[in-house]
C-alpha cells in the first residue's frame, strides 16, 4: 500500500514547479517547494522531508551542490534524491550520481512513472531504516553479550583460580577470552605434596563451551581437596560431562598427576595434542593421547588408565591446545607439530623455552593470537619441609563438629584392594575432626605412605629396587598391576581411633597388612631400603606425626596426631 | 495546431491541474518570457554555456507543457550552444521567438476554451 511521504521539490521554472507540485500533491504526498538550491537546503533543514525531487540546473545554487549538502545533513538516514532532468549527456548523469542522486526522471513528467519511482525510493528508505535499526540492535545485543561474558568469566575465575595456577613453577599463556574459546586450565595442590594439572579444550565456542567448564572445574577442585585420586576425579568428570553435554560436545583434556616427591608422573591424555616431558638430561618424551576425550564414553567403558613416567627435579612438562598447532599464518600455513618440535630441540636453555615458543609463534603469525593455550610446569625442588605444605585451599563446606570418642576399622581384601581406594572415604571421616583440619594434608601424606607400603610391599611383596633400572618405572607398575590382578589372598586393614578430653585429643592411625612384616628400626636407619618402605618415607612419617611406633613383628605401624587447646 | 501543441499532454495537464489549469498556462507564459530574455542576453554576451543551460531549461519546460515544436527548437539551440556555433544562434533565437508568439496565442485560446467549457 503506497505511503504518503513529505517531499521537497526544488525547481526554478515556476510552471514546472507548479505542475510537479500538483502531480505529487494529487498522489497524496505532502509537498514543499523551493526555487533554487540554497532555498532547497534551507527548507530541508527546517522541514526534514523524506524525499527530494531536484532540478539539476538552477540559479543561486545548482542541484548538484544542493544534493551534496542535503545528503550530508541527512547523515545515516536515507533521503532519496530524484533528479528532474532531460539530461542526455552521460557526463551530466554521472555528476548527478556523484552528488548523491538516487534516480532520474525526464521531462515531460509522466505521473504514473513519477509515483512508481517515489514508491520505489520509499521502499529503499524503509530498507535502509531497517538495516540501521538492526545494526543498532546487533550492536546493543553484542554489548550485552560481552557484558554477560565478562560477568560469567568473573564467576568462573573464582572457581578456576581456587587452585594454584599462580604457583611459581607454573607458566601459562591463555587469552582472557580463552574460556569462550573452550580452553580451560586448572591446577591444584593435591594432598601429599602432589599437584594435579588439567588442560581442557571443549569443542565449540562461546557460552556453550564455557558452561561445561564450570562443573569440570568444580569437580576437579572439590575432589582434589577431598583427597580423591586422579583416576577417580577423571572418572567423575567424564561421567558428569557425559551426562550434561549434548552429543556433539566433548572435552579434549590432559590430566597430569605430578608426584615429584616420589618421582612419578602419571598422565592421562584424551584427544589433546602431544604434551611433552622434557627431562633435565635433555630427553623429550611425548605425552600422547591414548583415550577418547572426556564426555564421550559411558562410565562403564571409560578407560582411566594413566601412563606412568619417572619424574625428577629439573624436568619440565609442556601442555598445549590444538589451537597452537592448527593456527594459520597469513599464507595459510599451519604452525604444526614440526615447527614446535624444532623450537624445543633448538632450545639450549630450558628456562627460556616458554619464551622461545611464544616468540616463534609471534614470528610465525606476526601477531598475538588469542585462541590457544600453552602451559609449562617446572619441576623445582621443594625447599619447604613437607610438613609446611599448606592445607587444601578449597573451602570445605561441612560444618564443624566436636571431637568424639570413637574408633573405626576396615579391612580391604583382594577384590577391594584391586578396585577401591580407601583414602578419600577415610579423609571424609577425618575432615569431621575440626582441630585436625589444618593438618589434613600432612595426615593424607602419611596415610598414603602407610597404605602404599602395606599394599605394595606387605601384600604384593614388590621390590622397590626394580624402580632403579632403565625401564624401572614401567616395569614396577606393570608388575604391581599384574600381581594385584592375580591376588587371591591378603589384606590391609586401617584402624582409626579418635579420643578427646576437653580441648585436647589425638587421632591414631594403625595400618596392618597380611605380609611377613619387616624390621622397622633397621629400615629407619638405612639411607635406602631395598625391599620395604624406604628409610626416607619412614623418617618423614616420624617427622610429621607426634608419635610413630609399631608392633615388634613389623606387621602393624601406628601413627598419632595430637592436638591441644583450640587448634 | 497539432504541430505546435500536443493535445494529449494538454489533456493530462488539465486533469492534473484541475481548477489551477489556467493559472499553470499563465505561469508558463510569464516564465517563458523571462527565459526568452535569458536566451537573448546569453546570445548577445556570447556566453555559450549560459546559452546552453537556458535552452536546456526552456526545453524541459516546453516539453512539460506540450509545446512540442518550441521544445524541439530549444533542443536545437542547446545543441548549437554545446558546439559553440554562436553564429547560428541569432537566427535560431528568432525562430524560437516566432514559435513562442504562436504558442502564446494558442495557450490563450486554450484558456478561453477552458473557461467557457467550465
């Protein structure tokens, strides 16, 4: 349906002006008229008509100049200008267009064609107005989206930085927008001086990619603080992601379980590019993906087998997201694994490796890219005594309970030794004892040592000298797994006793195994012990606890933690 | 009359202008006298570009009003001025003046006819 417009007619010939005003007026439009260009510009400013019919040749100011000024005054708004001319020369038509003319109409005027052109221009006007409106709407929505992402990121950072990403031995590079690129980096001190590092890369971008990161981080930090093993954490994360993510979404991830104290690195890589263990001696060992990403497999078929590697002070660990390898430069070349490896191999001073890689990326792309993640963990000697290890920083929600008088004993027999990990459940119990909370990390360390000793040396009768050989680690853990699989008898029992009188009290942990027992005193005196819990481990237990004693046959070890007053 | 005024154009004008029709005719005649003066001045001053523009505008006006022959003469004038053949201009202006004199009579007659018909 034709719209009524307000139309400015600029024409110096009185008869032409009158005729045109009559034609346009009869078609229902509102008309204002000007006899020259200067008048037209002034009228335009005052009346703001929606369309202009402009004669090209006029005194005072011609139509070309008037058209230019009107277009400028109109700004973003489209005010169509139709030139009234019987111009036959190309040059003049070009001048009309250059001045901002949108169409022409020749004399003599044909009312039907004139109205058709006015309506066509009006459609153009509406289109332009819609485009502007939508541009502004998109602009506002985009701003809103950015604000929301900022808020979401602030919340996420509270969760993600609950850990120890800022530890002095960790360097990482992640853009502030990494969360919305689906990249996720978490690191936490686990009990017993261990550290867990997880680099994840969700499929997809934007909010959906970021949403999966939240439960992942929560699970990672929550379970780490509660003393769960890396296997259990991984299983839980996988199960949770499988449950909440749509089918086409998953999370490629590498989880590092770093135990520098025992010299063991455990790695699980599902779908991320190779990470690297760069040994102090110069060896480069790839940390290969051997699994499907997290969130793909059902819990029943999920494979949480970690690769076990030896680890020593001076080693470095390097993890990266595929954004690093798959980033393209201006010539559409991939950065690629070969380039990364040549940077690593060319590096002679490991302390500059991280910078070398960054520089190589910068040189390759000529700019800083913001869709890749790179993290380096440096194995530095723990200069603080183990006893000072800060307790888990993750806030535990359980309410404080008063100490009681109780004891609890449980025994794990072969099938349970194969499948179960008694430590988290034990830690759950012990976390209820508020005076001990601040020492929970220490208690975990001690309990881990005692339990591992009981299982590996008491029940499985493993010889830890195996670890010393070239492939010692792999051999030892393969042997451990095999003996555990074949185990038909034997047990480990853990007895917890808690007693308190007034503000003071103690926790006693007793660990017994079915093995032949050993000479604890002799082991304590030895620098290294071949067959049993190492002298180092025993001395550490003695150092960390208030009392350390044992049955004469060496089959039961006891450790006591005491408290007094208000801890 | 047919070669001087286009009766189909006049019929359209009459329909569009309705009661204003005689005013339009008068306006055109007054306007045209002014345009003729501009033509003469430009010609005498030897200003080819001014002459061309004046002829161009007059041509457009005449075509709108259905003065076909006058429009055609203006077109020739415009063309001559574009080629800067100013020596041919005075003769052409004379022809334009003569044609305008005829057209003026015809428009006045048209106005009379409209009044008596209305």
